[in-house]
C-alpha cells in the first residue's frame, strides 16, 4: 500500500480550508451569543449572521431576504421540493411535479415520497445520453397544473451541466417555480440567479472547502414555501432553531474564497481532468466515459467498466492507497446499480462497474500518474474476481 493515501473524491466532500477555520474560530468562543437574544452578545452574533447573509446574496446576485440558512444541501432540497409543493397544492390546487430522473436522492426520494404519501403526480423529464435535460422537453411537458420544476445544475455522479438559464426562463415565462440543486456546481460555476432565472437554489458548504452541517437555499421573492421547521421566528419564520453561527460564517467565507479562486482552479482542473480521461479510455479496454465530454464539471471524471463490481473496485483502490467513489457518496455500499446510470440506459453489466474520480485544489499530476499506473491492474483484478 502507498505510504500516502491519495484522495480523489472531492465531489463527496472537501477538507475545510485553513482560512475558513480561522474565520469560524471567534464564533465558538468570543462572539458566542445566541443571535435571537437582545443583549449585546446576541446582537453581535446576529450582526455577523446578517452580514454573512448579505455577502452570500451579493455573490449569487440575490437579495439578503432571499437567503435562508439550512443544515445541509439535502435539507435545502427538501425545503424547496416539499415547501413549494405543499404551498402550491394548498393555495393553488397544483399537484404536478416535473423533475429529471438523474437528480440527487434528496430530490428523487422527496418527490417520490410526495407522490406516494401526498398523491402528487410525479413526471420525469427525458434526458439525453449525457443525462442532460433539453429545454424543449420542459416546454412540452409543463402545464397549468405544474406545481414546480426541478433540474440539477450539474450532476454529482456523471458531472454533466444542464442548460439552467434556458430552463429557468421557460419556467419564469409560465410562472412556475423553478428549483435547481447547485450543491455540486457552486464550487466550479459562478452562480447568477438573475441571469439564470432561478426561483430556488440549493447550496452546501462542504463541497467547496467549507464545514459540513451547513447549507443555504435561495428563495426568490414572490415564491412561497411552507415552513420547513416550525417554532421560533428564525430565518424569516421558515426554519426555526438557533443559528449555527460558526458554521454559517465558515460557509460564506468558503464560498467567497471559491469565487475568488475559481478561474485559476478550473483551468488547472480541466487540464488534469482531460489528461486523466484520455489516459483511462486509451489504456483500459471496455471502458466508457459517463456524462458529457466537455459540458461537465471541470474537476469531474466518471467512467463505467464492463464486467466490474464497482464496490470491489473502490475497495481495491482503497487498499492501493486511492480514495475514489463508485458514484454519489450517498450511495456508497449500495449493491444495486446506480439510478443515474440505469436512467442513461446502461445494462447492469456496465452500470455496476462505475467509478468517479474528482479532483481538488491539492491534487497534483504526479498523484494522477500514480493512480493511472495502478488502475489498469486493479480493473483487471476486479474483472477476474467479478467473473468467478
């Protein structure tokens, strides 16, 4: 086993940037008040939260009152889907949900739950061979009773980027709330909710070198949701509970740094990513790239290998000193084929052998070369065991 374990799973999570840690520290021990308290300790904490809200709003071209802090990206997704769906049905009688079939489980399972328990009509949008949604299909399938549309900005498993601005404009023109899960995209694509005609947008800090356990949702003025958590009046009455001030401060600091350094990072990522993709496809027989070859996240490479058990592959790679994923971190250990790859039409013999390699700001070419040196041998070994 290598002395150094090389981490290549940055789409699952990222280490917290030391600058982010430093930005959080004072809010654990010095500015520790409850933002809902009216004394000076509470006022200082509240001022920090509201300043962070203003900063995040400015970075995505929103208004501060349109930012709701949450506990993670999945909570943001749930708040968007459940909150809008419930409000639309209660006040407008709309029960038609229109989403893509390759969404994160936080969207898919929430929509299925609404269909099963609340009698919503769930309809999946068609996707192309790269898992992308065509705006023309959205135009064809939206109807007067459509409660909302949800299409992810960039796919967590296969990296493909969707034409969000075009889809958002269609929904805006038809006065249908449009939600996009931007948890993966935000680290690599500048978010502009005005330009992209986004009604609701989900974010999670730990994808861009921020802390786990904090996220946010952009909720455009004029779009209503039922409260996610009832109780106190925090977050405009939509999410009760004491603010996690240190994590909120870390979230916004991490996003600031991500925006500032995005261009330089992405240039390097694309060069390393394409080098990796070309090497894998050129040296390993019966391998395919999943997702769009160019309209994909800059740090994201994903493959399927015929006749390979993905979990076994990840285990062998881990033993060799490489931390990768067989898809979404939320699916790790699941012996069933990926829903994303199944939706793309891959047979079990292909979809069971998925591999996601995602790069981070610490990734070097020498690390990629080390990975490429062992991967063909491990694929061969995995195929041998899978066929026995």
